[in-house]
C-alpha cells in the first residue's frame, strides 16, 4: 500500500472554508468571491494549483454553494467540511482524508491568490525529490521570510490527521526539519485579510 501510494503524484489541498470575519465582520461579503482583475480571489488561487498539480481537493464550508460552484467548474474536487468553523485544522484534515492516496500534498490557502504556479511546482518538486516538508521563502528588504503554501510528504500524514484547532500545520512545520525553497514570489506573503488587500 505504501509503495503504491509513493508512486502517485502529489495532490493540492485548497483550504477555502473560512468565514473571513476580518474582511467583513457582518458576513455580507465572501472575501473569496471578491474580484481581482474581474476574477474571484479563490479562482486565482485554484487556477494556480491546477496549473501544476493533476488533482486539487478544495475544502469549502457547508452552505457556501457559490464558492463550491466556482471551484467545481474549474475542475477541483469540492468537498464541504461540516466542522470548518472549529478551525483551519478541521478543514485540512477533511481535505487530506479525500486525498489519502497521494504521495504528498501541497496545502494552499484560498485567500492567497498571488502565489505563482512556479512556486507550487518548486514545492511539489522538492517533496517529489525526497523532502518531508517544503516551504517557500522570499527575500525582501527585511530579510528572508517563510510563506505559503507548504508541501508535505506522506511521512507526516499521521501528525497531519491528528491536528485540531485553528493553528493548522504550523506546529508540524516548527518542530520538524524543513526544506526551504527560495522563490522570487512575494505572493507567498500576501493574503486577502481586509478589503484594501484586494489592491496589493
């Protein structure tokens, strides 16, 4: 079983189940559906994953039919997470359970539309070549900074499936050896948190 899984390609896990309360505390505007250049935020994020990976599992919250429809139309495997409001870990575990046969996973955030496909390819390549965890790093005026997405090999699957709360996989990245992949991509640091971020 493990040998067979190791031959399968990496899958993308797109986390798109947050409520974006900082973007709109009243909950009237879904930040993932706000346009950048006429294209919804989450569509940008999904397209960049799909440009590199043969399979992308997109996790949405229950009832968010509009986001689900956008992602399904692109070719993502869309799945709704009933426990999404309990924190990012629930969405991540939910997505992983829908792609257990992959050799590894590139975990991306739906509100980071400026991550370039080349960055995703570099992370996937690092794991395919033996890295257990690969994170992108970008050098700016203040030094080198880690960003998202993050790629994982199957070695960390038990730890990933055991996650809970709202910290996602940060603890796993913090406590293990990480392969830092230098990228010329400031998009790894840019998420859509508030309305002005749409203009970055």
